């Protein structure tokens, strides 16, 4: 029975396990975990607070972006499906924040969350998932809402990695965020897309850095602790769009602080 559209657990194979003693969150994926059926009634989401609604939409869009930012540039149909869902979710969240009991838009968001994380938007693509790993450490250490943690770290991740495939970020900026493509300055177009995504997060009440997320400046020791956990002591790199080692992870956290 779906009550908070966000995680996509009603159609996905993924879950997250939390060890509260060590403030650790770890993702787990196995197709045997995929539900046989789900009951989805948009009316059950009418009373969701604005913050949770926004965090949920942020999470579902991020599920798509984790797959979208790939070096597999020949999956035109998959890309078009992904872009369509992201645009629809961004349109619908504004309508729902104005009218929380609007069945039509609540239904679109609920369905979008399912499509975002059932594998459809990743067909033929190599997913990245670094932002989720970075966000898990923030949620684990500070008990932060998952979607909000993703919003706080994604802009810094994007600015750190975009040069690995500028054209991918240009496509995202133009097709999803409506940025005008400056063909003479692709990097500028890519960066304006990242800025536009930050503006979207802010417009729906999401943080765009760690200080906004936790209400204070993060300490160096806290950053080091998250880096150690995220990289498993610099033994497990994160991401595929750009492979991130411990030094990279630390740099992103510092950019996001």
C-alpha cells in the first residue's frame, strides 16, 4: 500500500538498510525483492506535508538522473522516456504544492515514482548512483530526509563531474530544464542547466547545500567520517559517470558544505 510516492519500492528491486548504531545506510538490490503487486491510491497522499511531497519528487527525479547521466549516448528512446518523466514530475510538483488534494496531479506523481525506479528509464544505460551513495552518508549521520540529502549534494557532484561528458549535461539542460543551447559554449550551457536544477530544488523547498540541509556548517571531522564510510576506507570507488575515490568524494562534500 503506497503512502509516500518517492522510493519506487512498489515496482523496484531496491531497498536501503540502516544501522542506527553506526549511523550507516547501505543500499540493497535483488530482483527477488520486487513486489508481486502494489495498491496505489492517490487519495492516500492528499495529506502529505509539502516538504515530504517535495522530497519524494526529488528522490524519484534522482532515480532517473542516476541512470540518465551515462556515457551510453545511443539510447534515444530511453533518454526520451526519462526526460518526459522528469519534465512531468517537475510540472506536477508545482500544481500539487498549490492544491494538495488534486487527484490528477497526485496520480501523475505516484505513477511517475513507479516508472522512475522500475528499470524502464535505465534500459541500455550504465547507471551512476554516486549521488545516492553520497546522500546516504548524509542521511545516516544527520538523520536527514533522503530526497533532501540528494538535493543538497547533487549540484556539487554535477559541477565536479560534468566535464566527463559535457554533451550529456547539455542535453539535460536543454531537454529537461529548458535552457537555451549556446552552441558556441557547451560548457556554459551545461553549467546553466546545473544552476537551473538548483533553482528548481530551491523553488520546491529543497536544500542545495549541506548547511541548508542540517542547519549549520558541517565540520571537517564530519566530512572525513562520511568520506571514510562512503569509500569504505578508500577501498570501494563510487559512480560510473566519473569514478570517485576518497579524494573525489571529499572534494564534493567540501564543495557542497
